[in-house]
C-alpha cells in the first residue's frame, strides 16, 4: 500500500535529521522534555533499542531495567518531546525486533558488543 504523494511531501518536511542513526541492539540516551507547570526540564531515559518502526509515524522502543523491573517506552521519532538522542554503544544482533530480551535476566540478557572504530 502506497502513501499519497501529498502525505509523502508532508512527512518529508516534518522529518528530523538531528538524531544519529541507530537501530535495534544499540544503547541510547534519550533526552525527553518534561513539563511541570510553567517550567520545562530535560529527563534522560537510557536503555537498549529493542524495536524500530519506519514511515511517517516512525517510532523506536527503548527498554531499561529500573530497580529490577523492566521499563519500556515508545518514542515517536519526529516528536518535539524528544530533545536529543545519543548513541552510547552498539551490540551485535541478528534480529530486527529484540522482544526475546523481555524474558531474559542477568547474564543471559547480555549481547556481544561491537568494537567502535577509533
């Protein structure tokens, strides 16, 4: 199913280009804008990208462990709530969706890190 050409142009104008390229298996730190009354602040959400979706409403899912409890958050790629995304490290994966990590704990949930070129 194809997108209408007008919708395609609109999506291209709204697309953000300031994010680094990342995918499943990358550890990222997402700076999220939090509004508290009149004030606005940034809050970091750091975890592993377990899924990405493409298209005009592109999203990515980040999973982290917080006090022994798994927390997942879905971020719209082109949202104004997402201030900045930093790629911290990359891991070698062979799947595009890493939902199997939900059932793993401790050492079983480790992935092989990819060496960064210096």
